[in-house]
C-alpha cells in the first residue's frame, strides 16, 4: 500500500520538512496536512491579526533558508500595491533588511503553495485541509489514528503510517484571563481594547517589544523618515498612556550587529570538541565546556577578554561581567550608543569579534544541554543561556529607534525588578500589582510578555499519547531541575518502547525547548525539517521496497 503521511500544523516547520522530503525524490506517497486556520503556510508568528502590521521580524532575508526562492527575490517580483499593503518600500529591499512579520507570512504562504504544487506534479496525492483541527492522536499496532474535527463539526478517525506534529507555539486562546491581565500579547488584535492608561509589561525582549509597538500604534503613531529619524506622536486624549517594561536586569536588547554569513568556522569550541567532551563522561561537564568557550572567546577577541578579566572568571562571574556595564547604565542611553555603533559597523561591514564568537558558539554549546545533570542544567539556564539569548536575539535597528522615540515622548520606561518580586492579580481592581521591596505599584493593564516557555507532558495537546506513555516528561537526572520538556531523541522521536521509530515525530516548539534551549524561529524550522525529511524519505523508500518484495 502507498505510505500515508500526515502533518499536523501547516506553518514554516511543516513547509521546510516537506521541502526537505521532496529533495530526496521519494517514491509516491499520500500526504495530508491539517491546519486549524483558514490558510496554510504562514504560521502563528507571521499571521495577520495575530500580529500588528508594525511588528518587525528579527530575521533578514540573508538568514532565511531559501525554498523555491529567497525572500528578497520574492519581494522584488511583488507588485507595488502588494508591497504597499505590507508596509514595504520597494526601494529599500535588501538581503539584510528586516520586514514586517506579516510580510514573511505572505512569503511563506506562497512558498507553501509552491511546495504543494511540486508534490502534486510528482504524482503525490495531497490533501490540504484547512479550518480542520486534530483533537487527539492514538497509536495502534498498525497505524497512528488522528481524531479530526472537520469543518462541519464532525469527529472522524483517520489512519497514517507516519505523523509529524508541528503545532508551533502554544498560547492561550483568550489572552485576557481576567480584566486587564493578559497572559500573552497575542493575538495583537486582543490589545485593541486596551485604554490609554498605566500599563505594565513583564519582559523587555522581542515579545515585550511586540506588545509595546502594538499598544503604541493604538494610541498614537510613529513618524519615520529614510534618514532614520523616528518620532512618536501620541493621539489626542492619551495623556494617561504610559508603558513600563520590567525584567530581571532591566535591560533592552541590543541592535542587530553586522556578521558574516554563513558562519565562519570555530577553532576551539567546536562541535567535535563538545562531542568528545560528552563522550569522555567528564564529571564537571558544564565547567569543562565553559573552558572551551573561554579559550575560543579569548582567541577571537583578546582586547575584550582582557577588558573583562576573562582569564580569572568562572561561568557565573563571566555572565555577570557580560551584563555589568549595561546594567549600570541608563537603558535608553545605552540603546542610543549601541544603535550608533551597530549602524557604523553595518556601514563599514565591520564585525565585533567577541559578539560574533558568542553568536557562533550558542548552537555548539546547545549540544551539551541534554547531558547536563540537574544542578548544572539549572546553572546553564540561569546564567549561561541568558548570555547566548542576548547575543543572538538582537533586534532590528528600527525597533530600537521606536523604543527610544517612545521614551523621549514620555511613554515608555524600563525597570529592573531582580528576583525578589511578586505580581499580584488577586485584587478587585483590573490589571495587576507589582510587589517589590515592600512597595506596591498598581498597573491598570498588565501584560505577560516573556516569550514561549518550555512545556512538559501535562500541557501536550494530544491526551491519548500521554495516557499511552508515548509522550512523557524527560528524566531530570540528579537533583531538582527546571522543566525539560518531553522525552525525545535527537531525531525528534518521542522515546517510547511501544511505537515504531518512524511512526511519530514531534516538532512542536514548546515541548522541545527543555532539550534544545535555542530552538526557535525559521532557521530551527529548516534544521528540524532536514532531519525529519530525510527520515521520512527513508521510511517511504523502505516501505516501497518491502511492497515490491512482497
């Protein structure tokens, strides 16, 4: 029989996996793609309505793994009217330019259509089912059974040989869980009713910036010219509108910095070195890896290493030194100086060596995480991970200019709250209160904007797989540790005895973050797609060979 494959979710991860699968030229198979939304390809981070049109993606065309065409090539061939609708200046298209999230959504939707057309042209039977929700999945001896809620509301069982779960981010369907208190800033349309008042935003990175920009556009507008000058114009009757971003360190993310792509190779802290370290069963695994990190960083940028006293720093000391000067500065003064430096470096095509070294090492050090025991895992999450996230999660220059403009207009502040604080939502008033240092500050509206957190098996959206023991929490090792997501192997199979290896793949982001702490965004979708696409092609080929032999 012709192999049957199902993808649950039709965002960029499914797109890249299908693209990788077709690149192996597999024999014909039957394909079904299920998507709860009205159209396929965009994915939650790039969907209109979910995102405000002013929200910028923090990935440029040069970083997006190409599909049928690059983002730049796609933009160049769009008519001026479509570019205008997407908020894109046709004269400013470039491979290192950042575009609105919704523009990337349109690109991915078109690429998804192209991949589906490619599959059909090769004789693959494709069923694309939008506005269709998969409510459960059950493993049987001969197939994976999906329980599908059709457009008409009926529940049907459908059987497949291979299933890929690519359900993306997991946010509450209704973010405002009590009056004035939002568990997430998405969908952005839910913020449309927020009045001009005192607003608290927990977080100060990209998710918080998204919330901030969406609210700013509700209660005013940005004046932006081609010289990079940005001003914020509050709307009338919005004097009470003010936002406070709050985070542990009270820092803003830094501006995107110039770096050669693809990455230049590392010399010391390499994938091979980390692999050898893991195989050695070193007792102090994290500290041994940090020694490799230090050696690579010192070799890449000796003046920086000398400036922070790298040679004498342990892991915790380095992480403190990394943030120390920013933490001692006014966040907006630092942002202005950092933006000027980043703009200068882009113009000169100059790379800051220490930033680039840390950027390249984050994916290598991530290989270590599945092997860390409880104490070292907590050290990694608490101290080391924030350095890497800060270094790679830089934001578009336009985003920094907008934040500075809001601050100058008296509409935005950033504050450090450390660890000894509490958010109180128990009162009768709308919103929430920040309890810090024995003092209380009430916000009429409060938005949680800390980004996607790792989720464990209890939150997995397919309950039968939990009951069958196929999806379960990863073992934590010695000592109490942070949530580490579900138990999966390096090929994204849930670790279970009672299911064939190629039957089920989990590419759903929140459940992978414990094992893969930096897995996010388009490049991760591509990398996961390469792994799973190759396995699916092999499984299809083997099934075809077995059928012929029979």
